[in-house]
């Protein structure tokens, strides 16, 4: 296999390629964990969320793919996980207490 010389251009392929290489036990002979981990960690924006590539907005989907690849690489510590958690939680819809659906038996 050839050595990866440049970072991926989109987030799902980064994860898919990283996962496939890890499954094949070829990750370390193919890519630099530090190079790819650095590129992925640079995807974290001030909001705490991760984007898929430079100049893209952050969102939960990008955050999932990037974080998953960072986990495989053993580089999750390279991002601010607290800020990422806060970002993800900020995107969730919180039910209004008076609009909770309560099941009543008939």
C-alpha cells in the first residue's frame, strides 16, 4: 500500500478509510496517526463542534465522523471534549415541560 501523503477532503471517507485500515491491521503502515489526527483535530471550531473540512460549518454529523476517526487513531485527547459535548447538547431539542407526552391507559 502507498503511504497517505495528504489529509482527506471529506469526513466520512476519513472515518471509513481509517476504520478499514484499522480492521486490516494496516493503519500504521499506511497513514501517520499524528498527521491525520492533527488534521481532524483542526476541524474543531470555537463553538466546540467539528466540521468536515476547512470553510465548512460545524454540525453533529461532522462531529460524529471526525470523533470516530480520532477514536480509532487514539487521538480523542487532541480536541476539547467538554466543548464538543456542550456543542452537541446545544443542538438537541428540549421538550417543554407542559408538552410532554404522557401515556394514559384506556
